[in-house]
């Protein structure tokens, strides 16, 4: 926190701005940021840093700090899924089916996805890192290999059952929560041995592919591919999709090797970009630097924002990297700046970026206007001052948080 405050003072001095001209990061009522369904498990206030919000999440006596509104929604679904899965796995039907499997603990599908949270917890994440220019980089940990136990489980249909079950609960089978992994594994083994969900419909918290990936309206073909394909098969499909779009082999390799994005997220990003149909290298090059689950959600949200603009406003004709920020130019000459955020305040960073984009517009005749689009809220002051610089804004472009 001291470093952040010092950084803001230095930026203020560098750009000659009066501190009072900016909004001050700090506590905001959670009710101003969250839908009612998420408020029951969170503290009364969240800490806003100018782009992201950090919430207190309570689960009985346990307490977590969660950065990101969408990430919070994902985490709450995971906690609900754990409670429901525990009830299912303790039932006579599932217990009997589990005995038929021999009771051997299997290697989780998610074991191949290394959890980098511990090494990056104190580093900037999401928009704070990729929209800002904080110079941090972390070497990715190596991906795990599919072992003999995992291959046997795949042949027995356990992996497919786990994927189907995860979709029912609106969570990812590659979750980094070891408790959820264990409960999903046990339930999937029971289902592969014949247990049915028919008597447990009341425990299913719902969600499906949209909530599991924070992506809505993905087609049935994509959903079937996730359920029916192994991580290795998804990688082959994702590689082929990105190659068909003209992405560079180096970016494809680095993207697929990054363990911070799980196989479903990589597949979703490739599918969203394929719907736009352009070379995605400017976005892909940044996604290779994702170093946490929060970063992964940030890039999925960015791809969703570009996709929404492409379909609903004007077709995108080119992806560009403008001073390190992935942007898109649409048919009408609008430079689309898509940022996954929770609450955008008027801070030195936002003003500095706005000024930079205005300078880019002056030096690039094909840019006729600038649009700042985000899945989060934009404060009234930020809306006003962006408009004064002739920058259009679209807050909550993806609708309510899923």
C-alpha cells in the first residue's frame, strides 16, 4: 500500500497534476459493485485501487481476500459447489459407486495445471499490470505431464464425467482449489461407475459453460469439445485455431505453454478470437505474460469485450498493440481499448493513458475516434473527464457479472 501511494505521488509530480484533481483509491461499499446474490458472503466494503476492487470473502470461519469482481463470483460458485459435492459424495448411492472403483485416489486433471498464486500474490494483476505499465515478469512453471493413472482414468470416462459435472456447477475442472478438485474427482469416479445425478438436482447450483469460463453464449459445438476432449486434444485444437488466424508460432507456443491459463480458458480465448477472424498476435503476445488466475480472467474478459463490440457495434478490422496495450480498430475507424476492470476511477494512470491514446490518434490518421470499453463500472468523474478528451466510454459492456 505504501508503494502504491508513493507511486501515485511520483506520477502526479511527473505529469504536473494536482492531487486533488484525482479520485482517491480506497474503500467503497460492496453493494455499489456487486449484485445482491454475491453480497451475503462478502464484507460491507471493498478496496478500490482505481481499476480493481479487492473484497473480503467469508466462508464460515474462513476468510479470503479476492481481487476482481468476476474472480469473486467464480470463487463463490466454487464454495457452493464444494458444499453440494460433499453432500452428494456422502450419499449412499455415490458411496456404493465409489466402492466399485476400488477407492484409489486418482491424480486430478487439474494437477497438470500449476498454481502460480503463491508466487505472484503481491504483484500487480489484471488491468493493474497490463493496462498500467508496471514492469513485472515471472518465468512460467513447467506444465505437468499426463501420467499413467490419468490415462487410465481418461479411458474409464472419469475425465469426461468430471468435465460434465464441472459444467453443471458452473466451475472449472482445472480449479486450483484442492478441496474442490478432490470432491469433483470423487463424484466423477462415482458417476463413471454408474451413480446418477437424477436424485440430486436440488444440489446443482447451476451455471454451465457461461459461468465456468465467464463466457456466455458459447455454442454447443464448443461446449461438446470441452467435455469430450482431453487437455492434450484441446491444445491441438487451440493450436490449429490460432495458426489458422495467422498468429506467430512463437506466440502460439508461449501461449499454450503458459500454465496460468487452463486448457478451457485457452480454448475459449481461441474460439472468441476465431469469431472475429483476425490475426490475434497483439493480444496473444500479452496473454503469454499472464502469471496468475486473475490475469487469466482478465484476458478472457478482454476477448469477450472485443467480441461484443465486433458483433454489436461495428466489425473489428485489425488488432493492434498501442504502447503495450492490445487494442482493436473497427470498420468505422474507432480504436477500441478493452480493459477488464471492476471500478475505474480518475487516477493519474487513467489520465496518463487517456492522454497517450489522444496523442496516438493525432499521429494515426486512420484512427477517427477512441472508445474505452470495460466490463466494470466507470465513476461519474472518470466518465466526465474521458468525455472532455473526446474519448467515448462503455461501462459494464458485458452486462451484469455472471
